[in-house]
């Protein structure tokens, strides 16, 4: 494990239209001690060829080809297994980072002597241009608090792998695998520390917002009942607060 290195894991599937801009926001980081492990999940477009070309321009970029389409969780887990750095960050192939993201978040993680940090972010349009709607994050997040709010955005997460094991950050193959992972980590006694600063842009999907909301409802309910095995009344209690915050975050 390289003590000063941040391993960035990026799952990629048919994302060639976004990769240039996303990877450029990594290359522009003021913190330069990083490796980008881009795991192509058997894309049918030219994503892997784009990654290979970018790797030819910057040796810190490590393209990996996944055999068969296995999903984002498997791609992230493959990347984590290959990570050589002490620190671990996630980045989705269509999201963007502010150039000081790694520098500021790493300093924050060290200041808090934490294993798990996340930051604020901004919603963006299909071109990745921020629309001014910034999601603010709490100073800390425990398991109980996290159940009623999905405020941790995957692209903003940073882990210290000397304080938390790769096994614990390994994502299950379920829908909303990222949320399920954060809950498992917090349930194991960790606290997530929030840096309330906008350091990333979430490129909103172009598919129907109404269908996305219905799918989000199904996913969160499944996590409550099947993953966390919460009772019906407890699930309903957390769901009400989750729904209210989810609407408020997007208005």
C-alpha cells in the first residue's frame, strides 16, 4: 500500500461520450498523487479504446477490461482489489470533480482522523454544467441518521484503507449497492464525516424523472426490508423522512 497515493475507482459502461471530460477533471486535480483504475464493464461502444488512448497520455490511468457485463458493483470491487493506494475514492464515468476535490477532502479526512468522508455536490445538466442546486451535507452521519437520508453521493466518497478494510467497502450486487455499502460500514460502528463544500457535479440522467423516482422508491424500500431487515413500522418511519428529504434535495 502506497501511503501517499489515492486510488480512484471508476466503473465504465458505454460511457465514451463522457469519458474525456470526466477524466480531464481528474488530471486537473491539484493533488497529483493518484491512480485512476477505470474498469470497463464489457462496454459495447468504444469506451475501452478511449481509456487506452487516455492511458497512453497519462501513466496514472489504468484501464481494466471486465469479462462479461457484471454491473457497477462488480466493476468497483475489481478496481478496489487492484488499488495500490492508502486512500480510496470513487468516481462515476459521467460525473465531474472540482479541481481541488482530492486536495481538500484528503486534508479534511486527515484533520478528522477519519476512515470515511464525503462532500457536498451540485446537480448538473446533460453537459455537466452545474445548475446552482447544491446538496449540502451534515458534519457527521451515523447509521441511524443515514437510514432516513441518502445524502452520501458515491462520486464524493473518500476512504482511508488503513482504518477500514477493503472487505468492508466491497459492494453487494443489489440495486443501490452504494447506499447498501455505506449503511453496512456505518452499522459496523464507523462515522462518516461530511465536508460541506461543493466539490463535484452530478450529471443528471436524461431518462424520465418520474420513472427514476419510482425506481428509487422501490430500491430504498428493498434495502430497508431485505438488506437491513428492518420491521415494517421501522421501515415506514425511515421511508417517510427519506422521501421528504429526497424531494427537498431535488427541488
